[in-house]
């Protein structure tokens, strides 16, 4: 496990990425101004002296400091550059800095011949002769004349040296393309992310390495590559994408990171336009397009993407409409790399663009929870601001890590909320989480639930969370189908949105935080009257509803296991408690002592579980006409002679008492 945090970006004295050296009278209002703006737009911190300096003996201290605290210098060598002693002093100091450090120097020959610079010919020769003549004729002090001759010699050596460096010649080039080329080279030669801060990533080094390998793979230079990062809300998709973007964006001519697309587009009239504007500005390097129609923007963007190599990260795409509006359907320029983060795993597979011959390579990366070691470290960093826990906190830390199941957002949010709190406070927080998810965590998770396309899927999500987690998929589907829930499309929809997974042995699995979300949604149906909710899984609440006979026709499922109750609270129940539960389809009564006639049992039952049933035979008045699964495991049943419906019992081996889980057939 590796911690990936802020990247070392050099000494703290390096305040600028680039120092611009230029002759103001030649280029301040044209080329240099355009270059400076392009560097700033590319998030390259650039120093430019705003004052127009014509003469002077010594370089200003602030300019010397700016040169020494910059990682690179761009020298715009124009016709009148050598006429300024300030420019020549800057040049000499820049080259001195290059000799004593890894300072990068990029000369730009702006309508001047490099040979004239090297040999001090034409305007460069005239300027040097003019400096020599004026000083030598005006200066009478012998020591000053010697000092001036030494300075002239230093300037000449600097001009010769800079002309010998690999530079850029603007002759015959479009300035806009030339400037883009310079900006790209600077980003590449700086070689590290230009962002001052990067997301804190713990336990994701393998994913960073995998994406880095994918980005640097040159085998697909004739096509574009698309990588989809899939995972449940808050699992760390955005942080991972942001990290690798800043790690590699400097190696591409055009790059763009668009964060939180679904949130920005949902419920915001101009949201999509704002996202399109940002993307268009990033990939075309201009922001002058005034459009108020998303379709026009889409046309402009897709034309640009088809002719320019780009590195795009589209974060939190949730629908085909969003994807189509941002990239169109003309495909991407060969060599482009596109990363999409989403909760919807089916988004790309079902999109025609990514099935076309233009973009044949598509890769998926599914992000799951952190392993325990990384989860512990992340929680400690937020809860204690260090890697090691305080003494005595080991048990509560383990409890919270188990609850979060490696979910980074939950670990961060809960860790910060518990910072500097004592152990009883931790215990109380963990206890409260059993009934209520932290609001910041819930907000993120509920976006996936709200995006489900049909009411059936939302009901299925609640049903599985309350009753079916850990159960065999085939059996679950038969029960749910009998409950009038569509699982054929419903289960794939939940899986695609990372709300459900299929575990070992084809069991239905769901993250604890998602189960808590579903249960919170059910509680909100009737916060103060559990009997008016659609589902009851809390044993205390189920017992109270049955004891007080407060159940209603809204109940679809109920679970009660008396072993989960405090002994002094438990007493026997009467079957009359089920009289008003006309729509109850799922009923689990484990180790429950019932008295009375079963004729009042709900007639809509599809799944009846009665572990520890005390009688030796099944009462004949239990309504079984619509049952799909009857589970009488660990009971005293010896015969099915009193069943009113045809049964297919599955007896245990070895002559033991039957552990019966069987399906009733019509």
C-alpha cells in the first residue's frame, strides 16, 4: 500500500514556473502578451515585468529574485532586444542560473537570425557597438571603463551561448500555432504536474500505475482510447481521475478536466452550456464563442475533437444525453485519450459512438473499497491527523472501519467528524449510524438511487437491501418475481449503477452504506409509525408492531427473530397481530411463539420463513396458495401430512431432523 499525496515540486523558493525575458517596445503588446496569456491559461505560473524599462545600470532586485525563483525562462530575442541593458543583464543572469541548477532555458528567435545573435551581427552587432561607444566615450574613470568592458564581454558571451541552445524560430509560422507549441514544450520539459495541490490517495497506487500504463501506451496511435472508471458514489473515482490528470496532462497538446458534470447539469438551465463552454475553451484555446444552443456547441466541439489530439477527463457522466452533448458522434483524433467516470457501467457499452470503427479500444476500470490496511490509515489521518491512533482507540477504530467497508468518502467524513473526540463519543456515533447515515455520505449515495430509471428498480433496491442481501440470486429472483417485481431488467440496472453486485456463489451483495440508504428511505415513509412503512427489518420495531397489532396494509415484508430481543422484553404473540397486513408477501418469524388460529395470516405470502418452529407438523390453516418458498429450517417438523398444498420436501442426510427449504408447487 502506497500513499500518494502532494507531489514534490521543487524547492519552496521556486515561486514561478516561467520567467519571460523580452524587449517591451518590440513585443509587449503582441507576441509576448499572447504568449503570456497562453501560459497563464495553461496553469503555468509566469512572471512578466509590467514596467517599460529603457535604460539603467543594474537589474532590479525583484527581477533577479524572479529569475532565481523560476523553474524555466523563455527569452524572446527580437530586433531591439540587445538595445536594452536590462534585457542583457537578464539574459546573463538566466544563463548563470542554468549553469548552477536545472533551470530550463528556451530561446525564441522572433524575426531575427540565430546566426546574427551568435556572432553579434546586424542589429545585435550595432547595439553592442553602441553600448561600447557611449560608455567608453562618456566614462573618464579608468576603473569604471574596465568594469564596463567586462560587462560587455559578459553580454557577448551570453548572446553566443543562448544562440547555441536549441531554440524556436517564429519565421514562416502562424503565431497562434507557434505559441501553442511553446506552451506544450514548456509543460513537457517541466515534467511534473503544475497544480499546487493534488488529491490525497491512499491504497490506490495500483490503479495509478494501471492508468499511467494505459496513458503511455503508444500502440494505439492510429485510434483513440477510452477508459471508463466505474464505481459507487464516494468510492474515489473523481480523486483518482484528478490525480492522473495532473500527473500526465503536461504531455498532451490539449487537455481538459471537467468535474461534476451530472451535478452541474441537473436542475440547472444553463448547466450543460457552461460545461460545453469550459470544454470548448480548453480544447480550442479560445473563449470567444457566444452560443446559447447546446446543439451548436456540440457541433463545434465534435469537429475540434476529430482534428485535435486531446486528453479529456469527463467526470460523473450519468446519461447518454450528457455524453452526446459533450463529444458528439464524429469520434476522436488518433492518439487521444479519454477518461470517463460514472456510476452507470452500461453507459459506454450501449453508446453507438464507442462501438464505431473510429474508436475501437475501450477499457473499463472498476473501483472498489479500500483494503483494511489502507482504510485504517485513511481513517487515522482524518481522525487523528497522524498515521497512528491514540492509545485506547483501537476497538472503536476497527468498528468504524468495518462499518465503512473501505468506502473512502465515509472514512473521510466520519474521521473528520470524530477528530479530537473521546471514546464514548465514538461509540455513540457508531451506534447512531445503525439508524441514520451521515448526511454528506447520503447525499452522494442517493444520486445513484435517484438516477434509477423506473419505480420498479427503486422498489427492487429497497427489497434487496432489507431482505435479500447474501441470498442466492436464482431463489431471490423467483421470490421477487412472485412479489410482482421485475428482476430481468431491474437487477442489471442496479448492478450497472453500482448499487448491487453478485458475489461468490451467485449471492446478491450490497455495500453496507447502500443498505443503510435503502433502510433510511423506508423509515422516511412513516418516521413515527413503523407499522405504516412498507418494510420492517428491525426486530424491536417488528415486535412492537405485532404486540400492539399496529400493522397495516402498507407492509410488504416483516422480519422478527426473538433471539435478537432482550429476554425480559419478549413474550408470546397472537396470530391476530397479522389481521390487517393484507399485502404482506415476505414474512420471517424465527423462534417466535405464536398462539391462535392461522386463518388470519396474510394470504399474499410468497416467502415464509419460520426457523425454530415449535410444532411437529405444519398447521393446515396457514395460507400457502401463493407461496414460492417455505423455509422451516431448524424446526421440529416431522411430517408434511397436514400441508394443504402439494409440497416437495428436501430431507437432510443421516436421518437428522429435516432442515427444510423447499418450494411449493401449484
